[in-house]
C-alpha cells in the first residue's frame, strides 16, 4: 500500500474509538518509520563510494552536529531530546559499522 493510500485510511488520535484502532495506527506508523530507516540505510551504503578512509567513514564532527540537530528536532516535537539522541546514536553507530564493513569489502 502506498504512503498516500495509508495516509487516507488513517485515523487521527482523537478519532480512535477503541484500543485496537490505536494499535493499528501505531503499527502503520512503525511500518513507515522502519521503511524510512531502510531508505536511509540505502543512502549510507551509497555514501561509501565517496569515502576514502576509516576517519571519513566515522566523520565524528558530522556525527556530533547531526545529534545536536536531532535533539533540536525532538524538542520541536515535544519529545525528550535525550531519548531521541540515544536512539539516533545507536542507529548511526550501527550504520557506521555497516558502512565500515561495506567500505572494507570494497577496498
């Protein structure tokens, strides 16, 4: 089902009449989030071709600035920035390790 089709069948939180409605909506959201993480991973793998060594793969300055930006975005959404930072820190560490493995295989 396309994203637009999913969106047109979605209920807003206040429109949910039972717990099952809420669970179904959460499942749809989580499916979209995981799909977007998969798309993000495809960009990570594609970026490997532009990186020349392990330091460039790890990019600590980019990593730090990215985390600060995600914290700001979390605050804008009224979310705990510490939780969002941890989530992204874990996700990006995983992707960095995957990218390093991919990069080493190509070298």
